[in-house]
């Protein structure tokens, strides 16, 4: 079985796969101070609840946009599973596609992996929209290569900034409002965030299509993707396992 680890700025996702079939997936908040032993105590108990034994894990792969978390994640694989994991971005790890940008080294591992996975599942050219700590719109060509994109503040970051910068504005939850024009402060904030992001999604996608001259499919991923997909017609597919699928593909290529 394969242990796939996707370390983002907000959460770290651990998933176990038997071939292409997901056997279990678990999330923990990203904390660079968390030790390998702490990860192991948490992960091994969750695996046991899914009847997955430690010795069944024979391969591991890690992708991270948080460099300070990498050492302890690698240590978990080595110490508790006796595996040297593949780390996406290291020179000896082969990828089925490339970042064709001015500075390929600046492209986050998650963005490149999502491009690879989306092209495999849906075929390029397309746009991936990742609702994470940042909201990323990424252009993927017909061969699955990452060609560039747009990075906007994430929804939760925007909410937090609104609350922190204005003394009289409370902290609110993300919610779709029935009307755009609100008659209460909380509803007005929720409307601005929700419908503002719908406008952002539609506007960026429209401009990317116009700029490339291509009819680009749109694949959305991230926990908030379903909420926004119901409010706009520009999103064609929702795929919350996109990054994990990309890790499975990359691991398979390197095992072959």
C-alpha cells in the first residue's frame, strides 16, 4: 500500500491507497513544531480503525509547500514504516509533466501536482481552481504541463483581514446569502465575501479563456469548492482528491 502525504499551509492530509483505491484519508492541522512521534501516534491509531496495519505500507510519497514540516514527515516514514519516501520536487523524482514558466522552481508542488492529476482525469487544456489558504487558478495545457496562473487571497484569509482591520466588523462564517444586497452588517459581510468570490471566479476564468483563446474546462478542488460550484456555471467538475490522485500517479511513474 501507498502512504500519500500532502502538506499544505492549513492542513496536512495523509491517505492510504491500494493501487488506485483509497483505503483511508485523514487530516491534521499544519504545525511545524509537531514531531514525527506525534504524527505517528495520531496516524497509526486512525489506520488501525480502518484495519490497516503498519507493515502493509510499502511505499510513501510526500508533497509539501511548508518546507519546515518536511523533516518530521520524512522521519515518520523512515522511523515507523521503514520507508524512504519520494519527495516531490527533489531532483531524483520524475514527473509526467513540467512547469513551463519563467521560474519553474517557484511553482508550489501542490499546483504542479493538481495540474498533472486534472489532465489525467479530465484531459487538457483546462483550469484548476484550488480553494486553499490562497485561491489559485492554474492553466494546464493539453499535455498536462503547468503554464502559469493566478493567486488570490483565500476566502478565510479575506474574512480574517476584514475582521482584524475594521474595529466594528465581527468575525463571520462563510455563508451563501439569498440576496446580494443585505440589510444587516453580518449578512452584508457574508454577501461581500461569497458573491465577491463568485465574481472573482467568473471574472478570472473568463479572462483566462479570452487570453488563451481556448475553451478551457474548469476543475475545482478544496473544501469550499462545492459551495461555490453551486453558485456559478463556470465550474465543470469538483474533485476534492485531486492532489492525492496526482501523488498516486507520480509514485506509479517512479516505481515503474
